[in-house]
């Protein structure tokens, strides 16, 4: 029972830290993306992985990285998808929405910004989580049990 409580507490702490990271970026999940690296670094210890070379362990790491990015996807979707209501209004509302005009036109820039925030940012967080895990294995390989 204590293992389940400990795991639930750790996941709840991650969700709280991820919400704070997205909030620190004022809805832009740059800090959540950077949070993926330390999460990936400590992920093998959290999952109890002793050898990264089995497919089951690699699947567990991939599943955990997908869970971390799923949390960020949910948060960014709650923040940015309600802004799609602006598409039904006059074009001046989109131009004055406050996002950078990365594609030099208001409507394509708005759509690209929403895609960047809601889809690409969680994928980047998943990739930084996997990078942190890979670097952990590269710099500190797990000790093989001697028997």
C-alpha cells in the first residue's frame, strides 16, 4: 500500500510542478519542456529499472514520457483551445490577439501558434524526457547484478 501511495504522491507532485512550470511561462510551456530533462534523469530510479536494455523497460520509459507530455497537453489544451472562439469573429480580433506574427499574416500565425502550444510543445517535452533518460544511462550506466 505504501508503494502505491508513494507513486501517487510522486505523480501528484509532478502534475503540480508541471502546472507551475506552464504558469511560469504564462501559458507558453517552455519551462515544462525544460522540466522534461530532470524528470527523464530520475525516471529510471522512479520506475525501478536496473537494465535499460530490455524491451519491457524501454516501453515503461516511453509510457512514462508519454504520460508526462500528456499532462502538459491537457494543461495547454485547457489554456489555448478556448481561444479558438476568436476564429468566428472579425479578423481584427485575431490581429490584436497578442501572439507573435510568425507567419506574417494574422490568421495563419494564430493557427500555427495554437498548434505550436497544444501539439508541438508536449511532443518536445516528451523528447526532452527521453533525452534525460538516455543521458542518465549514457553517463551513469546501471550496475549489472553479479551472480
